[in-house]
C-alpha cells in the first residue's frame, strides 16, 4: 500500500537519482568492475574479503533494481533494466559462495582442444557478463565536464529548459555509446574464441614423457624379481633416465614465466612420493591455491606455479575495463559537445527569438483590446424592414448556392489546369460512398469535463521520462518524425491519458498498463509505409489533441466522446497497405471486393481497430456499459470512414452551411471563449457529429497547416508512397495516376494544387466556425509561399507561367485572410484568430 503513495514514490525516486545514492552506487560499481581482477593481481590467498565486498555490492545493485522497478514505471524492460539485470546476475560468477572460483581451488590443465575451447568460451562469457555493469556509467555521464552545463549569463528560466534538452540528449547519446561499447566488448572476443589464449601443450607433453618413463620401469619390474637392486642394470638405466627427464623437465621452464615446483609419483613403489623441483626450475609454491596448475598423466602429477599467467589475465581485465570506461566517457563528451553545438545552441537562439516574438504579439493584442469597446453590433433595425429583407434574401441565396454546389471547378476552369492539379482533384472523385451514420450524445454522468492548458507535476514528470517538453508538445512545432519508436508509443499513450477534456475519465476508468498494451498492439498493426504508418497516426492523434483543446471541446462533448475520438485518431489508418482506394477498386483487390468498393481502406482500419479492442487484456472500453459502447463504436466508425478523401467536398460544404445557418451567433461572439449561444448551436446531435468528423479529418490532412519543416517532410513522404503505387500501376499495365508517376510529377507544383483545391477551402471553412484554429491558416499561407519558391528554384519556369502561379497564390492567400468579422475584432483577420483563446498561436 505504501508504494501506491505518489509522494513516497517521488521521494524514493528523487533519492535514487540524488548525488548521495549516485556516489554510493558509483563506488559499488568501481568495486564490482575492478575488485575481482585486483584480488587476483594482489595474490590474496583467500576469497573471503572479496566475497564479502562483492556480496554487499550485489545487494546494493539488487536493491536499486527492485526500488526503481517499483517507483519508476518507465524503468522495467528498458535498456537500463536489462543491463542492470545482466550486471547484477553476473556477480554470482565473481563470488565464490555462489558460482565463483575460490582462491583455495587449484587449477587443472585443459587436456585437449575441446576443453580448451570450453575454457575460452567461459572466459568470453565472463567478459560479456561483466560488461553489463558498464551501463551504469551512463547514469553519471551528466556530471562529466560540459554535460548539462549552461553558459554564464543565460537566464535561469531559459537555462532550465536548455538543461532539460541537454540532459535528454546526453541520456540518448550515452545509451547509444554504452550499448555500442558493450557490444564491442562482448562481440570482439568471439572472433578469437578458437585461437586465444593460444594452447600451451608443453606441460602435458613433459608430464606424459615422465609417465612413459615410469611405464618402462613398471614393465621391467614385472619381468624382474628385484628391480630395486643396484645389480639390475636395466632397471638402473631406466631409473636414471627418469631422473634425467625430470631434470630436463625442470630446466626447460627455468627461463619461462611459469614452471613446475613439485612432481609426484604414484602406483610405482620404488619411486612413490613427491619431489621438490624449486632448486632446478626456480619456482616455489604460491600462497594462493588458484595459482596452482595441476597436470596429470598416468602415475605422474606435476604442480606448476601458474601465478604469472593468471595475474597477466587479471591485469588485462583491469586494463580492458579502464579502456572501455575511457572510451565511453570520451565518446560521450565529444558527442555531447557536437550535439550541443548542432542542436542545443540553435535551440537557445530559437527560444530567445520566440520569446521576443511572443512579447510583440501580446503587446499588439493588448493595444488593440483597448479600443474594442468602441465597436457596436450591427442592429437588425439599422435600415428598417427593407434592410432586414435584403439580409434575409442574401442568406437564402448563400445557402442555396452552398446546397446546390456539386463541383467547385467548372469545365472551363479545369481546361487550363496542369496535370498535377487535375491529379489533386481526382483524389476527391467518389468511387463509392461510405454509409452515413448518426451520432448519439453519449452524455450521462461523464459530461461536464473541463479541460485546461495547465500541466500537472505528474504530466510534466511523464513528459520528462519520454524526453519531451510540454511547450513543444502543446504547439504546432511538435514533429513526430524526430521521435524514436518507443517515444512515439509513449507520447501516444500520454495524449490519450492527459487530454484536458477526458483525463478524469481516463484516470477513473482505464487501467494505465492496459492502455500502454493497447498502444503497443496498435503500433505493431501499422505497416512500414512511407506515409501511412504509426508516426502518421501519432501525428494525427497529437493534432486531434490540439484541436480539442483549441475548440474548447469540453464545452461541447462528454469526456467519453473526446477519449473515443483520440482512440479513433491513433487507429484511424491501422493496417494501411500504402495504396489508395481508387487503386484497390481498379484492380479489384480483395479489400475492395470485401467492402463492395465503399471506402475499403477505412473499413479495414475500423475492423482492425475493433479486433484489437475485442481482446480483453487491451480493451480500454471495458469499463463502459453496453449501450455506451454501442455509441462509442458508432462514433469511431463514423469519424474513421469520414477520413476517406472522397468525403472531403461534402464536409467542406457542411461546415460552410453550419456557419451560414448560424452566422449571427458566430459573429456575435467576443472571440475569447465559446459563447453560450455557440455552445447551444454546436451541441446538437447533428453538429456534434460534424465537429467530431471535422477534428479527425482535419488532423488527417493537417500537414500543410504545420510549420514548413513538418509540412515539407510529410509532403515528400506521401508523394513517395504515391510513387510506389505508380510503380505497381506501371507493372500491372493500368493507367498511372498523375501524382503517382515519379518521373513526371512536379512535386512542389502538386503541393500548390493540393493546398489550392483541398486544404485552403477546408481551412477557410473550419476557421470560420473556430477562429482559434487560425494558426492553421497562417502556416498554410507561409507554406504556400515556400512551395512557390521551391517550384521556381527547381523548375525555372517561364515568366508567364510564373506570373500565373503567383496570381493563384495571391488569390488563395486573400481567401485565407478574408475571415468574417467578430464582435470586438476591429475587422482585423489576424486579430480575430489570435484572440479567441490564450495559447492559440503556440
């Protein structure tokens, strides 16, 4: 029960990461790495002292392992966890109480190639197991010179952010270096397992030679009555030959680093006994028994002083550990310095620039707010009944135009379009519509969640464990392509857990381990496509998370609504095979046949998502009632089916109709928070369904509305995926779609067309209803200009063509800026978007 106390876990975790614990564990690590070999080098005759110290070290390692597993949810099954397990378990081979070799145990010579290979394999395994302890050095890398250190003069608040970035960077780099070094330490000896240490068979050969001399004496003794008699010349010659061989045996090793100091004879009565060879070989009996090398052949048993080779091996172990430590520390220091120069320093300059820009923006907002009170609403009785009738007619005409609009582009306009532009329009061609679905308000006791932008200590700690900062996550600068696969799974789980409008539901109804297991299965269900992969799913989930916050979803939807939408976001492209619905229908793919040509991919995604949710260990909706789950399933299927690009034109039309039907309510809004009238309009069952569809579909196609670097990366990924499909179309001999021909498509121009025909109308429609999403419009305009510059640089078009594209870009930019006025907005489009809610322009 005590470990369920978050405060206690926090104190234990803080202490384990504190300097005192660090120093203790560092000393223990030094003892574990150096003491076994140092004890051998010193020639201590007993293992008791080393066993006691190593047992205490093993106890410390095991205690740290258990405590970290209890208080740190990210530790179990991490890199450090496995390395610590290996390092701790390997201690039993250094402690003689367990599996270690005691100092009082004599060595026996390897007799044959098989025994020698076994010895080499054991030696390599010992080095590899001990190398696992080296990973603990990573935990002290941040205290090396230059690691996590801020420059003098850097403000404390900025320094804390930079230090967090630097620490995370150091942690990642240190893991890589430690892993690489440990692999080298383990792998390199395997290449010499059959040749090092070289086999020394001289000991065995000499002892076997002495044994054969004794066998000659035994044969003479068998045929002679009294072989001990001096009159027996044959026995005497054989005896003298034996002692001559002994002298040669001892003399052979007199110039070696090791040699015999005693030889014993058994089973032959005239020579039975032990004979000292110290005077001949120069070697004496070592005090440490493990320095004794026993060589046996027949009736002869020779004992060698093996202290020099044993010490040499221990010394090489000490040198190896020291070199590895120097390599790890040196490499980490150099990598950290390089990474700081390439990443941290530019981030420091970027943060400073953003801070200055933010001050300018907020000062501009404050200055405009001072004159907001002078504006007055447009009264209905302004020009009497004639003016009112004129407004009604205009409204009816607008609604009629929107309702009757079937194609945004007439035949005459399409004649002048390029191939890339026609290819973009072809994406929205309907080849079979998804069945319409309705959304019931899940309501009930789960409604009323209030989300905010404040981040709790627990949320911040979770992000620290992942390696992200909230300021980046809660902005459009978050780039999922910069994350590792593990971080992608972690951040997906974090977004589902900590959405402001549904976190209370999560905390009370969903088991965290079950959620993480669910994300793991979802991640594994995505294929390794260029675009439609798990990274795209996390990006869409993050964008949906941001949309829900910015549109104040907690005032419209229940907690369960929002949580279900995020679940749909993370699984909306599950099992995507990297091909379009049009291609599947064209070739009569099994998916097109199974789903009757109606959104085959989107139906596949729904099916796979609910197959995962049907598994009890990962069913994150197991806490809801059956009726609630029916509504959840209906909503998830509906929003995923509406990610089919063929649904895009109708959704744009529905958003425009929503605004025009309720324009007076939207225009009367102060632009700070949703008014009660807006909440009433948006909370109808039909409009809630539309907004849920808007959030997921908008997030799915949001890449052009992100900062340029993100927009560029994702654009080329999706074009690469189209090109792969084009290769298949060529192979099958079917018409190659314009955007899919890698040899003909002009990538920058295709993006200009995609923004013009698909994204810009969508952004204009959604920003009308939710001005808080105005950052999407601003990024879109910036990216449009960037694509135009890229197109000019890469294509070098003629001046006439360049002017034509320029006119298109200006027209799109004007449409994006031409937003309807809001009460108190002073007619400034930029102001209307920025003032709706604090944090919009993050």
